[in-house]
């Protein structure tokens, strides 16, 4: 099953620099919907384009294979300029960390599996661009939420009276009073319908 959500282009614009990036997401596949433990895989290719500089980043999300010796959730790619000259190599996984290595030399290697000539890049040591924060203790009992996600419903002073954290059902749920929270939620929903 591959849900067809978010099929349009995604835009990210930085107003201070004027850099405007556009890309489309890869395919998300949900496994074991009927039986077994649910898990999601990302696969396919993305081209991220900076419309200001015309730089491009080609990323390949390798699909999971039981027979592959590759690292699961592997992502690789190359960043090139408007003229197509490669400057950086990207590598990592979509759920743990991504690294970037500056290319110092490139040469043509042997033919690949599809008959295309492979390019071999000589690079400097990689730099970590992004790394997942470790999950908090007892994450398995808290829906594997990050520390940030766990704090999003905590009350805060001087918020708008319509802030969802102030809903009485939300407060009851946060204090572990599930039955009362469900009754209150139904009451609020019926009031909204009326």
C-alpha cells in the first residue's frame, strides 16, 4: 500500500537569503497493515532545486530489501551547481543522520549494473548535517515520541484562550484521567455540533 498523500511540490523559502527550494516527496510504503508489526519505508528519488542559484541535490532513497547488505533506510545523493558540476556527496539514513562530504576530485570508474559509467568521487571527511536526538527513557511507553513532542501539550502562561492545551478534555488526558477525558471530549463535541 502506497498512500497518495502529499503528491504536490513542497516549497521552502528563506526570506533573508532569497534561497527558494522545491522538491516532491518520495514514496512512503506502509507494511503489515493486516498482520504483523506496522512499519514504514521511504523509497524513490528526489530532486531538490534551489530556484535562486539553480543548484540541485539528487537524492536516492533505497527501498528495503530482505536480501540487501545495504544499511536499511539508506539515502545517498550528490549536490551540483547550475552547470551540473558536482560539489558534495550526501549519505546517511532518513531516520538517523545525514552527512555531507566536499568533493575534491571526480573520475570515471567502471561500468555500473545498467551499463552506465559510474563516477567515482574523492572527498574530504564527512560533516554531520543532521542527527536524530536520542529518544527519552521509556519511549516505548510514550508512543516513541521525542522529548520535544512530549512537551508540546504542557500548559504555558499567557497563551490565547483558544489554545487547544487549555481544553478541559486535554487537561484531563494529560493528567491520566482517560475516562473523564473521553466524557468531556464527547460533551464538547456535542456542544460544538449544537
